[in-house]
C-alpha cells in the first residue's frame, strides 16, 4: 500500500490534500529512523495546525492522524528489515 492510499477515501480541500500528501510521501521515503521520526513529528504538527484552525471536521482530522500513523508504522517496519 502506498502512502497516498491512506487518504483515498478522505474528502479534503485541495490545499490541505497537497500538503498532507507531501508529508505522507516524506514518511514513505525516510532513509532511517531519525528521518522518519522527524517526518512524523512534522506531519503530526501539520495535522495539529489544521485541527487548531478548525479547518476540517473532527472525523476528518482523526482520519489524517490515522493516515500519518499508518504511513509511519509501515515505513518503520520496512526500515527494520
């Protein structure tokens, strides 16, 4: 599953979709655990900002958190191999 598949069924405004997709791609391309950790923090920070701005419904914000977590976990498992 690609990083972008985690958002396939989530309806998002174009600007927010572009930014979160960029974060998910960074997670998927992290070259080591440190890079993955930093990319995860940045992605979660972006979602926190969207949540604070009340730009999306709580359910959509939760879907973004889940997408970030799933992408980070998938990459972590790949790096451990």
